[in-house]
C-alpha cells in the first residue's frame, strides 16, 4: 500500500482550568507536530502558547482581580478543519461570556508541501 503522505498531528499541549467566585477560565492550547518544517512548526506552537497563556490568561487575571461574585467566563480551544497531503487548517476559538457572549474564530492554514502559512484577510 503506498503512503500518500504523513498527516500532521495536532494535540492539546496544555489545558488550564480555573473556577472561582463566578469566574471561569478553560484554555486548551494546540500543539502541532510532524509538519516537516521545524521553524514554521515552532513559530505556530509559540504563537498558540502566547495567545493562551500570556494574553488570555493574563487578561483574565487582571480583569478578575478583586472580583466578588462577578460573572466572567473565558473558553478557548481549537478544531482541525483540514489535514490532508497538501493543507493543514486549524481553527482556534475564544468565547467570552459576561452579560452577553462573544465568540471569535481565527484560522491558520498551512501549505504543507511548500511550507508556507497562508494568510487570508477579509476584504475591507
């Protein structure tokens, strides 16, 4: 049986959960391996860790410092949208709930054959 190409693995690298006096945070950080380009792979993994640990967690801690029975929930995670011979597409989401909820979705798409990150921008 011919091997058509190795699929890239995406696993949860770290998961952080905390719940206290009406506040919760649940962050799942993806970790990419087997991409075939160590520099690109490390760059993505460092970006994901920085987004969750440094940005979301630190912002949450700042916002909830001194909260007494406040209501704030932050959740982040990811979904592998495509993982074939040519493309890895990883969607990352963040849901913030306070009086209402807001969801943000961000995608990274990698051309695995050419080792490039494809950036898709929204037209203005």
